[in-house]
C-alpha cells in the first residue's frame, strides 16, 4: 500500500539513486560524457539524464563543457561527504522508525 506520507520521500530516494548512478558513470570516465551517451550507458531516458545533470551541476558536483559533463572542482569533496550525509539521514530514519514502533505498540 502506497502511503502519501511516504511517497514524496520514496520519490526523492529514487531521484538520488539516479543521480548517484549517473555520477558513478561520470567519475569512472576519464573524459566528459554527453547526455545521449549517458542515457545509453545508464538506460535512463535523455530527459531524466538531463534533469540529473542539472541537479548535479547546481550542487557543484559536476561541471559542463562543450564535450559533456565531468566531475567539477568541488565535486570530489562533495562526493566524499555524501556518505556522512547518508549516515545522518539513516540515523534520522532509524529514530523515526523507533517512534512509529512506539505508537504502534500503543495501538495494540
């Protein structure tokens, strides 16, 4: 059952997974990659790749060039810190899960 309280979070997680997949391909390449090639390599349609590239660029993780996208100046540092941010999110979700379990116990 899809819960509207959770649907936005699930959507954001799916977007983040796509951004990370595209980032992985870019980091693994020794040269910039264009939208169509990224689309082919990731199986995401070009409009989704374009959106992810825009988000990654706005986050200063990648930079555009005439030959495609590549890891930007601040990109490496930001990527290194992503794991810490995910840990903080994981901790927050674990805490929420505990609160929900306490509420569920009250309902029994």
